[in-house]
């Protein structure tokens, strides 16, 4: 009887704080087995003797994590990593770790994956097309559609568009696409978070939600028709609401999730509310994936200033979600 989830963890960009926060998290208690996909030499160079490392056999049953110890599935860096210094030679290491984590989850040798922060620039500089984790996971798992969701405490915020230049956002928003994302969000809130009748709020694109068309017509021509179609399918949805008030208690106390139109419409609020507690997760995948809500922080990599809070919460959420499916 399997009752201990196995969680695969990637460090992300090796020159960033990924290795540091994983080592900090390893000192905590977790009701699961943690397996870090990494070059052991990289971890050793950052650990400074505080953590004991063990090889892992994925064919063996998971064993409960012990603080101060870490299971490592070894993959090699192309060249030694220097904290804070990006090197395109190590970009394949980042992609290989992701592929291993995904494959391990798909083949049911692991229950969930947790990803550390990556640097998109250096991956693309290496000649590897990479828009972000969300898009990569969607393609790799052959998922029909995915949704980026941020969770901090009881607040859940999904994104209609993800990693796009702001000038591209209005052209990427259509009634059909909004309907698709809301239906996915509604389905996953029921399936993943056991919310029987989710109430979803949707933000407008323009200031003051367009102010009756004076500040833009996307709310009238695109978002409102999507809401009308969704209500015909008995989805509880309200909006479009002005983005500058949708995150106030007046609305939050009566909703289960918010759909924001673009990345920076939601992320400043999420990070202000709980930078060290927020978790990024991908809905719509055949596997469980959570992640930190922050970047690589190259300026503090290899120092004592890294904060592992987001990673710890990402691991705990992955355990929570995967435990409900263990036998």
C-alpha cells in the first residue's frame, strides 16, 4: 500500500537560488519523499556540509523525508556553475531535469513535480525555444489546454494570458479563449480543490473595466459575451470587474478564484499578499505540478539571503494534492 507521496524537484537555473532554497527546504519536515534532480556536485558546493545526500532508486517504495537529508537523482552539468553567472552551456541541464520530472510523473513513479525558477533568456540563448514552464509542460504532456494558477492562502488567481508582451495581450484575448479558460478553471477547482460550485470573478482588461466603452470596448465586445455563454452552462461567474477593485475584500469574501487578463494584472497583488507563501501551479495537466512564484535571484545566489518560503509551500501543496490520490 503506497501512502507516502514521491515528489520530484528541479532546481531550475543552476546559477540562481534554486539550489539554495532546495537545501534550505531539505531541513524541514515533509510528509513525503523528496527527490531532487540535480548534479550532486552543484548541491555539494552550495550545501557547505549541512545536508547529507543519498542516491535514489525510483523502483523502490518512497520513504519519508528526513530533515537534513536529500535524495538525489543525478544529472550532470555541462560545466561547473558559478553562483550569479548565467552560462548557456548549462541550459540543456535545465531542460533535461524537467523532462525527467515529467516522465517520472507520467509513468507513475512519482506523484508530483515541483519546479525551481528558470531563466528564459539563457535557455533561448542556448538555442532552445522556451517561453516558460507552463507552455513547456503543455507541449510535453500533449495537454489540450493549461492554465497558470497562483495560490496564496485562500486566494486563487488564474491568468488568461501568460508570458506575452503587453502590446500583444488585447489581440490574444477572444470570447472563445475566455470561455475555454473559465471552463477549465471551473473543472479544475472542482476536481483538484474539491470545490463543488466554484464562484469565479473575471477582471476587465481596461482601466475601470472599460467604463462603458469610454476606455476600451474589450469588456463589451469580448468579455461580456463570454460570461453570457458560460452562464448558460451554469458556471457561477461575475464580471468583468475593474482590476483595481477586484482584489478588495468586498469581492474576495464571496469568490473561489479570479481570472486576470494578463500576467502583471495579477502578480503584483499575489506577491504583495504573500511573496514567501505564494505558489504557482499548472491546471489542466495529467500530472501535478507546483512551483515557486519568483525568479532566479542571481544577485543573491550562493549567499545566505535566499528565502525558501515559496518552495516550501509549493512542496506542501504538491503533497496535499497528491496525497488525495495515493492508495
